[in-house]
C-alpha cells in the first residue's frame, strides 16, 4: 500500500467517525412540529406550543426517550373519540403533569408529577377526548386546576 492510499484510507475513516459522532450527538427523538395551545385558568391565560399525536403510532411513542422539554412546550394526545383512557410512563425520562381533557376542552383531572419510567397505569377517571402532558410542576406553578379550559382546535365544535 502506498503512502497516498494509506492517507486516503485514514481520511475516509476519519470522515466516517465524524459522521457517526454527529449522528450520536443529535437527539434520537427530536421534537416535531408544534401548534399553539392555551389554558384559560383563574390565574390567567397560559400559552404553550404542543406536538399533537393524532395516530396510534404517535400516541404510543409520546415523549418516550426524551431527556428535556422546554417549559412552554407539551404534548397533546388526541384520541379522536371520547372514552376512558390510561397512560403510563414506560421509557419516559421526564416527570410530567398529565391533564385529562373532556371533549368540550375542560380539564377533568390532573395527574401531577408522574413517576418517570413507571409502568403503573394512570387513569383518566372518566371518558375524555385528549391528554396534555406538560413538565412536572407546571400545573401547580401556573395554578391550573380541574375545570379550567384548554383552547385548541381539537376541542372546537364539541
């Protein structure tokens, strides 16, 4: 092997290594497109940008494997029909507040500060249309309670 081909081989190996490191450095489950959502509560109006999971695959993935979420972000699970639902925290590293939301947009109940990585089911307690996941402590910090109104197109005309 000539010196030139050895140098070319080393350069190619270095390029592969750099590419592999770049792929490893990016988040495995990056944030997707967001939509505006507002919660109207007694303490005021609170704006968020949420990813909306409208299909079974998206709802199954949810926030699994993510390590961070900005304070003004969340994930809205649209179940497309009113029914009792159960959630869990399997493979979810972030502690979350789960807001179970009726078809008219009112918060039915809040499961606050859920346990990361738990397979314990968290029930809606009644039929709901959607679940909003926010960083743990957000509901308490902002004074969001059962009965407050969530404003998003998912709840229009219902």
